[in-house]
């Protein structure tokens, strides 16, 4: 008879778990709206709504540049203890970042439900960021083709935050990060 392994006491705190990060399933124009909200709060509502499959009480924010906050400052403000981020997969979480403000270890192509944007969709796996640009579709409230903002290429490890600029009338995904 094989010997039983050690008993794991779930009441013992094993330390902080990785926070979740995912690529939104829904796309949006530069006028980001969800749950009756528009702009950065609409982006956060979209992320939190999709993130409910990961935990009913979890809160998520979109990694976008706003009139008031830089992208990383929105999801990992200064003074926040550094934690790693993981992406859901059908086989279990996979580590994406060892800490905020670092380069991803794998492309951020999975949705909150763990499904991956694959096949030809990867060519169109772009996420609004407004990174390193003064333009952010009028603080994410305009879908005008006359306005533009930057977006990242989710399939790239080096251009995931900033790959190009496009009109606010185009539909793109969001990067969603769990926040405390």
C-alpha cells in the first residue's frame, strides 16, 4: 500500500497568490462603454464583468492610459506590494508577469474563461492602451474616426503595449488586470 502524502492545511496562508490578467473577449471602439459607464470606468466595468468567471468578488481594471493615470499606475499603483500575474488556461494558470512593469513571459491571448484567441484571430489581437501617446480617444469617450490612439499587439512580447496607432472608430480588445 503506497504511503499517503503530507496533509495540506488549507487554513495556513501560503502567501499571496498571483493576480489574474487576461485579454478581453469583447472588443470596443475608443468609446469604451459597459454597465452604463463610459471612459476609463467603462473599461474597468467591461474587465470586471468578464473577470467574474475568475471570482465573483474580484475587481479588474483595464491597462489604458487615461487623462489622470498612466497604464501601469492604474493597475499596480506605487506602494502596492509587487505580485506576479497569471493568465487562466483550461489546464490551470500560467505565469505572465513576475512583477508589474515587466515584459510578459508569454503572449496575453487568453480570455477570462481560459479560451485562447487563436488561428487567424491572432493577426487581429490588438488591445487599446493609449501607451506613450497624448491621444486616448478623448479619455476613451469617443469613437470618432478623426481621433486616434495607440494599441498593442497581444501576440507580441515586445510590442504588446505599443505596436501602432489607429482611429478610435476601430474595435479593439483590452488588457484586464486584477486589482486589490
